[in-house]
């Protein structure tokens, strides 16, 4: 009994420990990349390309094959104008090897082409990983934003609670009207509702994050808070600087460049069809033959006595020993006319080269647009942030005046509530602008090759 209780206690501790775990941004990115289905699917494509490269390299090796033939004949066979009984059994075995000697470098060019395909597939995986990291960073910052808004709402609720407590005291002693307490009660209820809504928004953000990670259980998921500076500085890096780095480092560009090289290499592979193909072959083999309807093949006359000696068939092992042979050959296949198909194939691969080059230009153009958009977002979000900070400062000053005026009896609790709401809204705007600007900076850092670090 004690052992069972002890095991249950250990299990409970393990479950509690798991539920209390908080994920860092790096853990989220690593987990998402490891378990993302798109990454896995692209990894399968990389494995296929790798196998193609392995097969291309093995084309240098000779092809060796063995062959065994068994053949039995029964009945009459035509010999001249007559037929004879020809029951026989044939057994043969051979081993042969063939190897490509010359085809104007086809094997080497095919290996080079397949290597570029492998490199492109690797860069495709990196592109997916980068996109996942960006999505994780954006959602992570969204969680942080909603948590900050919740803190702002909780602070507003605390202030509303203090106003309510004061209003209740003054109303109970008769120094203020019942309407003051009613307004304080309504204000406190609204702030409590705002806190509850903020908590739900935090839970929604965590739920979206858990879905992005494809976690089996989202209810125990939580993330580590990250420090965010109180004051932000403007982004000073130019679009041209980021763009030059992105052209060199972004995997989507590298993948497009590898596919251009692959298309060019494929053209060289197809051009080898214009050249002769020289193949060397070698083989060894032997056979056994038996006439089933008789064992005597004929007679041999003795030159001295004139006696006839019967010639009988040799046994299986004797024939295999006597009939053993070797073959060597060198053959050349010279293309003369194949309906112009090779020429058309070369023209087709040239078109594929143009398609690959066009795709590279498209990727660069899209990358330029994305970076320009990120730079525009960073600049505009920073301006919004500065304006929001100024608005927050002004509304805080207005709130301070409203509270002092209320304490002096020159304004109502309604005026304080309005000033408090304005200040809370200004705080929320600052938080929203701050996290929007941070994400814009992280996007630029990503394109500049500095990774995603929060």
C-alpha cells in the first residue's frame, strides 16, 4: 500500500512539474521546427535528392549480373528435308560486367547537377524554418503584449477599488451623494470586466501559440516573460544595407541560385547525347548439353585395328570444365539521327534555365519588397510609439489633476473615471506600439542575418 501511494505521489509531482514548465522563445522555435509537418515533408524531399546523388555517384561502378539458362527440347527437329528425333537438355551459366568508358563526362555532369538539387532542397528547409521562427516570434510578442495589457487593467482595477472604498466611506457618513457610490461601483465593475477580458486575451494568445507549436495539450502551456526596454531607440540601418546582406544569406535566394546551376548542369547532361557512348563488357560462362534420347554420340575408328569405339556424352562437371569460356568486348554507340529529339531537349533545358533565372529575380524582388515593408513598418511604428508615449504623459498629467480636484471636492468621481480610462487607453496604445515596433525590428534583424532573439 505504501509503495502504491509513493508511486502516485511521484507521478503527481511529475505532472505538476510539467504543468509549471515555461517555454523560452528558443525552446518554442526548436520544438516547432522539430515537429512541424512542413519541415518533415521537405526533409523527405531532401532525402530523396540525397539518394539521387548517391545513385549518380555509383554510376562510375561497373554493373555486374549473373545469368542461368535451362532449356529442354522434345520431339522432331527439321534437318534438310527430313526430321530427326531431338530430345535434349541445355544448362548454361554466365557472369558479365559492363562499364561506361566514355560519354563526354555524362556521369560527372549528372553528379554535379544532382548536387545542386540537394543544395536547393536544404535551402528550402531553411526557408521553412525561418518562416516558423518569424511566426513564433510574432506570437510570442503577442503573448507579452496581452500580459502587459492585463497588468495595466489590473492597475486600473486597483485604482477603481480605492475610489470605491473611499466613495463608500464618504457615502456612509453622508458627505457624498448615493450617486457617487453608484458611479464608483459601476467603474469598479467595468475594470473587473476589463481584467477578465485581458486574462482571456492572454489565454487566447497562449492557445494560438500552442496550436502553432502543434502541442497535444495546450492547457498546461506557458512561456517565459522577456524583458522589454522602457524606452526604444529608432532603427538606423538602411534598406540597402539589409538588402545586400539578405541577398547573400537568405536561403530562398540561395535555393533559387542552386536551381539555376542545376538547370545549367542539366543542359550539359543532355548535350552528351550528341556524343558517342563507349562501353566495355566482360564475361565468363560455361554450359552443359545432353541428348536425352541417347547417350552415344557416335563411333570412333581405331586406326590400327579398325574397331569402332562408341563416343559417349561427357558428364555435367566435365562439360562445364571443358566448355568454360571468357568474353571481352568494347562497343561504341554513335548517334547519327534521332529525329532531332536531342536538339529539342537541349532547347527545352535552356528554357528551364530561363525559368530558374526568372524565379531568382522574382525571389529577389519579393525579398526587396518585404524588407522595404519591414523598414516602413519599423519607421512608422516608432513614430506611433513616440506619439503614444506623449499621449500617455499628457493623460497621466490630466489624471493627476482630476484626482487632486476630486480630493478637493471640485470635481466628480465621473471626471476621475474618464481621466483614468483615458490614461489606461494611452497605456495600452503605448504597449501596442512598443511591441509592434519590436516585431518590426526583429523582422529586419532576421533579414540582416542576425536571427530571431527576444
